[in-house]
């Protein structure tokens, strides 16, 4: 094997090697159409002690990883508001607690059936309840589904899970302290102190939101550079405070984001920090992969496979059952349920704490590590290709939906009864809002559809017809009032959707074809090469926002010039 010891002469050399290795492995993964997360975890495994042994400066990598986690959860918090939390609170709480209870009970029984002792079975069962907030949020962000209904519900019950994580680790660390001090009283004192600090921190955040957030950020925003520095500092500060008070860095970072979500500058902060987030999270996945000791895994393959199947299938099923019972569609339950089909990095930390306390063996840590490796790798693909999976399984998922999914129908039914519309417009981005404005100027009767409940609520508040809906859902397309509609317009934003290659515009066209819709269909695209594909699939008109705007600009310039030549005076418009 090549001697790589020279890399350890400086942390800079080591980090450089990791970044270069990540670029190479990521390029290979892109060629093979693999999710980046899998590639980056593979980088960690290759760089770890089981392979090349590049990673030696663990403290530097963990520092960057922790900062990345803080920034990631900060950006998630920026997209949340208190109204949304109140709206989705019941389903998030029910789903989160239901999944935790189901997984821990069934996981415990599976552990006993596999021959594990009672304490080890209990530890493994609790470890299986934690899902990776970082991985899930990263995947939802990459697919631009954080703002979707299933994305928001998923984030809601992930927050509930994180609270359970905090509670479990509080109890475990308190017991550890109690054992060291030889008294059980310290356990209750430790837990009580954390609860007190939690209430204190939440009170501070609420006061900050009410009195300080808007004026402080408005003042700092006079300098864009200072705004970004402040945002990073605020995220890191609250993450550090949360960690110091006994919570997780994740919850601290999330609270930092929520505290600034009501300001007018949240979108600017999100746009500027997204690239930094992706770079820093690279080190989180490298750190995660480098901690996997492949030498401990060989003897645990059979029980690991049993637990992995349970996590990959059982966790999504319980989420679907709970959400179906609460009145959500099977599609929403399925997409949200897939997000819990893996265990978390906290599962490994939890087991490591048990090992330190002497409650479990190194073999049980290896077991959970292998389960983590299997479930994280497979769930990444399940979430990435979630819409394709749903299409294949839709016919067998009827058990997980009420005859009347009243909660989602409540979101959709408003304005449905009005009667026929001239135009149904998908997408309330900048381009979609501009189209809506000009359509209304021309006195078209307009119904707007968007999958972001906040945008729908804001549009309705202005007195316009708007409903929540997802163009990727054929059932929703079938429910639309298509009778008398002259145009269906798609102004949905286009994003790079990685390996999924799922195009909601094509799904919309196929859904309209199934409903035998025969009037005009206008689809926007940013790429000239999409024109032929979209027309082949049924688009009547392909809109090219940049090219159309450029063409119109030239027309106006030419008209202005001709007018100047006629009058002998070149006037500005």
C-alpha cells in the first residue's frame, strides 16, 4: 500500500487530501448516478482506519462537521414559522411519538428473539428509533421538497425525535453521573436542571423574536457581509449554548433559525449560506464514514440484516398508518414515511455512551454501526427515488388511506366549488407570480396551485383563488376542476434534482392526458433542448422565460429606434 504518512505532517495536507478524494469519488458517483451522500460516506470509509488511514486530525474534521450541522439546521429553522409549527404540531407529535414507541417495542422483541440479553436489546431498540435529521434534511433540500407538505411533516416529527434523543441521552448521562457519585438523587437533579434550562432558552427565543429579531437584523443588513457573518455566528452560538445546556447542537441551530424566520431577510441568508452548508456537511459525512470500523462488523451480519429490514420497512409503515388515520393521503404518508427508514449518527453515539458505562459490549456497537451503514445507504436511494417507488407501489397502498382524507382535502377544496376557471397556474415563484399578474390584468379567471402552504396562504390573503397541491401527484391532478379551463400553465421552478431525474412537468402532462384534457397547455423551461420533449409529451406552448424576455427586449428597442428615426429625436422609455 502507498505510504501516505506525509499527509499527517499538517492538518492542511490532510484536509486537502480529503477534499480531493471527495471530488474524485463524487465525480465517479455522479457518473454512476449515485447520490452524493453515499459518495461522501464512501470517502469517509476509504479515508478511515479500515482503508487508507488518511483521517488523523479528527478534531479538525469534527469541528467543521459540527459547524456544518449548525448551519444546516439553522437554514431549516429559517424556513419554519410558529404558525406552521402550530398547524402541523398534532400530526408531527403523533407520528413522531408513534414511530418511536413502535420501533422501540418491536425492536426490543426482535433483539430478544435474536438472542441478545435484555439490556443490550433495550439499548439497540432505543438506538433504532433515531432517524438522521441531517441526512433527511439534506436530501429533502436537494430535491426541493423541504417546503412540500410531506417535507414539512417529516421535519416536524424529526424535531419530536430529536427531543426524544435529548431525553434519552439526558437520562443516560445522568445515570452515568449518578453512578460516579454513588447517588440516584443526582439523576433527577440533572434532568430537572436541563428542563429548567430548556424553558429558559425557549423563553429567551420568544422574547428575541418579539422584540429584537427584526430591528437587529434590519440594522445589520445594511452590510451584506456582516449579515452573513452574524447569521453564522448566531447559528454557532445557539448550537454551542444548546450543547452546553444538555441539548443537542441540532436543536440549538434549529432554534437559531426559527428566531430569525420572521425577519424580511431570511431568503437572502438562505441563498448566501447554502453553498457553505454543502461544503461543511461534506466533513460531517466524512467523519461519519471514517468512524465505521469494518473490523467489528463481520460477525454481526445476520442480526444486522434483520434489524435493517425492520427499520427500512417497519418505520415507514407505522408513519403511513398514523398519517392515514389522521386524514392524510397515502402519497403524503408514503413520502413522509420513507424519511425514517434509517438510523441516525446519534444511534452510534448512544451506543458508545452505553459502552462507556459498561452496559453494552463492543460487539453491540458494531451491530448498530452495521445497521446504520445498511439503512443509511439504502434509505438515501429510497428517498431519492421516492416518487418512482410510489408509482410502482401505489396500487397496494390503499390500506393506508381513509376513504375521505379530510385533512388534505380541506387544503384543496377551498375555491374548488367556485366553478370553471379560464386558467389553472402551477407555481408561485417569481415567474409564476408575474404570469398570474398579467393574466389577471387581462381578466382571466385564475386558479393558482402551489405545494408550499405558506405561499398559498399569502396568495389567498390577497383575495386570489389558490389551493395547495402537488403537480407530481396524479390523484391531485384528477381532482382539479378542469371543465371549461382554457389553459393549464406550468411555471414551476426548475432545479437540478440530482440522480432522481423526476420532472414534475412531465408528470403533470401525463396526468392531464389521463384526464383527457384537450385545451391549451403552456410549460415553462429554462433550456432550449427541452422544447421537443415537452411538445412530444403534449405541451401546446413552451415558454422560455429568458429567451422570451430577451426577444421582447429587442422588439422594444427596435420600436424605440424606429420611433426616434421618425421623430428625429431619440427618447428614452
